């Protein structure tokens, strides 16, 4: 990224017009097993392929910035190759011709949707510390951070196989910085039932006090998200 990412403003002039229009087509029922979102929290969810992030953006009743592939905030070439090579060919199994056709078109305008959705660049390498820094800036502003920590290298699955621990690291570092144990809300979107279920908040500090390391904490949280799938969506 050539430009430094900035904490999104709550008043987004263009997106304020676009979002209600999208909501007409993407409106989805949201159910809470427990309490509603506070303004400041961390949200972890299944990705549900392409539509999950957009569904969450227009339906979740909390202002949030979302972790997303850093390439999608880059140049047209970076967006095109991520869409073609990673999203469509690697994760969805499309042929190169079909993936190229879709990526060529979507890379033209996707940047505007990503900015409207307040996508926060997520890096898979040492630059993760930049992602964490931006995320803590969002939390400091009194807003929420959402992410999709599932390992989707072999595609998207209804029942999630594993979680990357980036959200655990964020909760750890924010607690170290502020002494605040920001609640982590597990969320699941079921495409067939067109419903989003929000589970009860999780305390990362309580899990760490059990003696779990961050990978074990991530795995426990993955199981909680899968429980939402089994209890509300699995036939």
C-alpha cells in the first residue's frame, strides 16, 4: 500500500447512498443468542465465499472496519491477480478462462466497494503488525473490528476447519496496551437460510488464563463458530 490506511469516518457520503440500495437486495435477518454488539468489539465469522463480507456490512448493527486481503486495496493488476488466481481459481476451482473473465470485470470497480466497506488491509507476513496497529486504532476510535479468520486455502466450507490466530493477537495486544479485554463475538452467516446468527461474547483473557496458547484459543473460537452452524443451520 502506497498510502497509509486511515480509520474510516462514520459519515461516508457516497457509501451512505449506496448502502441502502444494496440493503434492498442483501437484507438478511440477524439473530442474537445473547447481548447486542457494544460499539467496541472484535467480530469473527465465516467468510461464506464472496457475499459474506457484503452481507455483514449492510446488516450488522454496528460500525466496523473489516480485515481484507491487502491486494484488493492495491493497483488494478494486484486486484486482478488476487481475484483470478486466489479467489476464483484456488478457492473456488474455476477454470482459468472463467476466472479471468470474472476477475477482469470485477477488478475494475471492486476498489470502491472495498473502501465503502471500510476494508482494513490484512497482511500474511511480518507486516501483520501493521494490520494489528490499524486495528487498534479502530478500537481506540470506539468502533468494532471484524475479520474472517478461517483457513480457506482449499476453499470455503460450511463447517470451518481451522482459524488463524490474528484476532487473538489483536485482543492480546490491545489488552496489553489498554488493560481492556475487548469482547470477541462469534458470528455465522448461513447462505441457504439467509440468516446471520451472533453468538455470546468470548473473553480472550479468560481462555488464556486456562493455559491455552493463541493457536489453541483460536481453535476453541473456531469450535464456537462451528457450534453456531450446527445449532442453527446444519440440516
